[in-house]
C-alpha cells in the first residue's frame, strides 16, 4: 500500500512540479537555518565535563562590598590571592586548585631553528589534573610535593610537544619558558573542554587547547602575572606598589575550584565559606555581612553567561523562521491537495476509507519532507561554513555536522512536513464522494 | 467594491485564510525584530573610533627575558626610533592598549578621593606627545602632552598622573556645563589629576563591560615599562601595507630578542573586522532571514491565491457573464487579500510586541520603536498586494465561457 501511495505522490509531483519544488525549497531552507543555529547553540551550551560537573564547585566571596555594586547575584567573579590561599590551606574539599591564566614565550632549544614564540597556559595546583580528568599521553601531572617545594616542572599539550620535541615522549626534557628552565613531567593528550569552564570568568571560554600548565606556587615566586582580568575595584585604598603589594591587595584575579563529592560536603563547604567571610568582617576587613556563594560547574557557566546571546537569539529567530515555513507548507499542501478533491471523491467512491486518504496524503507530505530534509542537509553543510561569519572562530569551529545532526535534520524536516500535512489530509478525508462526483 | 460577499467567501475558506493570516503575522513579528537587531548591530559597528583608521596599525611586542624597568625604557625608546625610520612611517608611540582592541585598563573616576563610589568609568591609555598625531585624534580644547611631562611606570606601580587628556564624552559626563578643561578629577585611587586637553573622540577598548562607557577614555602621560607593549604606528597614505611588512621586520632586525607573532601585527581594518565580527555576522544573518522570509510569505500568498482562483473559475465565469468587468475581478482578489493582510498585520503587531518583550527581557535587546512596526505593517500589506497581482490578473483574464465549462 505504501509503495502505491508513493507512486501516487510522485504522480502528483509531476503534475505540479513548481508548487512541489517551492515546498521542498522552503522546507529545506527553514530546516537548514534552524539546524545550523542549533548546532552552534548545542556546541556552546554543552556540559564540558559530564562525568564530574556535579562534584566541581566555584566559591565566591564578596570582598568589594555593596558600595562597589556587589549584590547577592553580582559578586566579584574571581578571588583575591589572600582568600584563594586561605581556602587552599583549609583543604576542605576532596581536591582543590587555585588557577589563573598566564602567557609566556618559549625559546625552542638550539637544534630546531625556530624563533621564540608566545604560548598560553595556566598556573594551577597538582589536584587540577585529577579533578578535571586530564588525560596524559606521556607521564602525568606533578605531585602535591612539587606544589609545596615550588618545583620548576611543567605539563605541556601534545601540540606544544609536537612543536618542540617532534612528538616524542619528552618527559624529563627541559623547556625554556620566559628565561627559566622547566622539567617536563607530562604531555597532555588533546584536552580542551569546551567551554573552558575553569576560565570563563576571563572570557577565554572558547578556543584552542592551552599549551602548558605549571605549579601555581612557582608562578607566584616568579612574579608571573595573570593574563586574565585583574579587578581592583574592591580596594578602598591604593594598591601598594610591587608584587607583594599586589598579592596582599583586594584585587581579584584567582579562580578557585573545589571537588565536593556529596551533599553534606557541599553544605560543610558553604558553612566554611560564610564563616570565613564573617571572620573577615570581625577582623574589620569587610564592612558588610558575609556574602558568599558556591556554584556547581553548570550553575557557574550559566551565571557567567557563557553561551553568547547571539547564539540564543539566532536559534530563536531561526526557529520562528521554521515555524513560518511550516505554516506556509500547510497552506501550499492544502492548495495542492484540495485541487485534487475530485480525485479523492472518485477514490472514496471506489471504496477507499478515510484512513486510506489520510495515509495517501501523509505519505505525500513525508516524501516532500524527505526531499526538503536532503536539501536542508546540503544547506546545513553550507551553513556550517558560514558560522565563522557569525561567531568568533573558537565558537564556529565547534559547530560540526555530526551523524546525530544529519539524522536530526532529516527527522525534523520529515516530521515537520507530516505535521504540516495533517490538516490538509484531514480536509481531504472529509471530502464527500457523492458531492464531488455530482459536481463533475 | 462590496466587502460583505468577500468576507463571506473568506469565511467559506477559513482554513486557508487563517493560514495566511498566521503566516503574515509571524512574518511581521520576525521581520520587525530582525530589523531592530540589524539596526542595533549596524549602529554599533559603524561607531567611529576617533582613530584615523585608514593609516594606523598596531604591533604587539613582547621582549624576551622580562626586562627590568630601566632596560625596558631603553628598549622601547630604540624600538620607537627604529619604527620611525622605516620608510613610509609618519609617527609612532607605545601604549598598553588601543581603541577597538580586545582588552586594556579601566578605572573609576571620582571628583574627590574620598567619594565612596565612582562617578563614571574610563578606559586608560598610556600616551606620550606623539599619541595625538599618530592616531589622528582631534584636540578640541586645551593642549597636547609635552615631552617633559611623560613619566615612567612599572607594571605594578600605582597610576598617579598629574595631567591627563580626556575625551569629550567623558568631559560631558563629568562636567555637563561644558567646562572640563583645567578641572581636577581622581583616576582610580590616585589623588587629583588636571585635565589639560580634551579630544573629540577616542573609543575604549571593547570588552563585555565597556559598552556602557564606550567613548569615555583617558590618556595618561606615562611609558608603561612591562615586558609586553603595543606600538601604534601611522603610515603615509597608501603605504600602510608596506609598513605592515617592513615595521616588524625592522624591529626584529634591530633586536631579535622579542616575540611578534603572526597575529600580533594588525591594521585598523583588521582590528575593526575582528572586534565587530559578531555584529556584522548577526546583521547579515538577520538580513538573510528577513529576505528569505518575505520571499516565502509572498510565495505562500501566490500559491494559495492561485488555488482559490482555480477553485472559483466557474464563479468567476458566471460573474463575468453577468457583466462584471476584468477590473471587478482583479479588485475582488486584491480586496480579499487586503482583508486577510490587514487581519494578519494586526495579529502580527501584537506578536511583534510580544516577541520583542521576550527579547528585551531575556537577551537585553533594545525595545522596538513603533516606527518599525508601522513600516513593517505597510511593507507586508504592499507585499501581499504585489503577490496577489499575478493570480488575480490571471483570474481577471478568464473568459465568461468558463461558466459553461465543466471543471
């Protein structure tokens, strides 16, 4: 029966090729626009660490006070060095790491004739690697002992390893960074969570993988500044000049991440935070009541507004566009099907049930949907190249035409046209055979 | 033309009529809001930066070995000397940031040191006596920095400028009476600085939170002695491309102990394109969607009206036989379309406002001005009329003989 309906549908397409082509094109464009924007949206709004995200938390402490615009929902989005160190020393989570973005220049060793180049990295604690499930190609992260001893060790990306050491196991080799020698302890295997959750507050949410990681304690010794934001609006008095003055200042620039395995641990940590802020108030450092927050990973991404508003608006508008395409297809299908009311009358008179008429026209709609879906797929592939036009390169790179998206595109097209075909099919099924036959 | 018979015919086709009404309404809602987005974005990306963009480039430079302030000062001076000797270079200076760049310093501005919260915010640009000439900034009041006023500052020193040059936007913000010159303000936590000059316009660097004070900038007379610096270079007309190639080469040749990456040398054209990429892309996307949407709606109207015409061939024939002119038939379909379209745009106007309210609420979009809605409504009515013309004209050409012919 299905193949018969398909034949009928093809016959009908041949009779009005213009109208059919119009419907296919409209569905194709509508589906492509919404799929392209959806692909970008999905890419930027995903959970970067699905297995662990519920156990990773970011504490926030208000060190600026209400007079500088702090509210419950608007706290400084990084910590002072003082607060970050106090919380690190509390060791209240299963694991914890302070982290800040750094940049430096690497001088390739003499053998390779390369000019020095700049590279981006992070200063972090040993727990960083275990907390965030960082995969290693060679070696491993440094130990807590290295943190304590402020050792000159470094973990590098496989890309940097390729560039400097031609991709061999470089563990134990020496790397020259900013005029200092570091011993490579590990080579990280293509690790680049998107969005880069641990650095969204500095606006480095999307982009290529970081090149290297080195111990926070060592970076502080070497006076390596943050490459991210440094916000001193919380300091009432001028910041004392010099590195130590900056460390002791109310400038916020350090991010802190804590791993808390269960609800009681989270509650305990929250208590610790408010107690800490209350203590600062007692000591006269804060002139306001304790204002602290603890976000989990996805809550933090949401709070920081990681998904660019452009992404959401374009999904919304493209969705509206698909809706118009759908309404349009309903109208055109209606026109197309009702033009054949006489044919329906004859089929009904010859014994076809309403169900048969329904099936016939839904198959016809689905056939248009398949064609529209294929066209939509083609246009989506074109649209993927267009994403670079609309979004920053880091975001645009994320949008890929995966098998899932291919399936979704065709599915959306077919189900949308079948949905569009429901009303015309219902109208066709209501055609009175006797009336149609009489009017012939 | 009698409306009643048309209305009753439409009631007969309520399914199709409702579809066109809905389609017109949705189209209006989306097109109006998309136009509003386009307007906002285009307005944003066409803001003048104040810089003479056609002839300025920026070179991001990083010296190796993290030089101390004194050596850094010497390096900077010799780099600027090198740059000024490159053929085609008019002038150059060193700074921490530049208008339209992707980051920089900002400070709160207070009238007095003990004022609890700042009166405004400002971008901070390190500058010297060459800055105005290099960027092509227009001084509208006061004077430029003198060479002997330029001080040195380490990366972790407190910014303590005695004299500053500010933009007109900042001057107007702080001193609405228009007398900013000679007044004293406090930048960040520094005691007062005297305003010695006002430039017409100099945009801030563009970050997520600089939007609210996008033309409020302050020039401070210091060399920032850090390991990284950015050189702003002005080229002679037509020689920009040459300077883009020669400038960095000359720097590396003079002193190879530095890093200037491939993305560190950018003309203002490139800087502008990168900064406003999203805005331009959004405007193009919205424009594209509007065009396709309007075409889709027009195609839908043509399709459905053609269907109605074909359904009513007999009635049209009868009317023609009874004396209706071609104009009557044409008028009939045009009026019918007008009725539907008016219904559509009325529903659409409400949908437009609802969608706009959602966008304003959720995505910090601007509130739609009523002018957009009115223009959109008129445009859609015209679109409907022009879409219906072809099928209506075909209907009017039907001969009265149709009445006697079986369908």
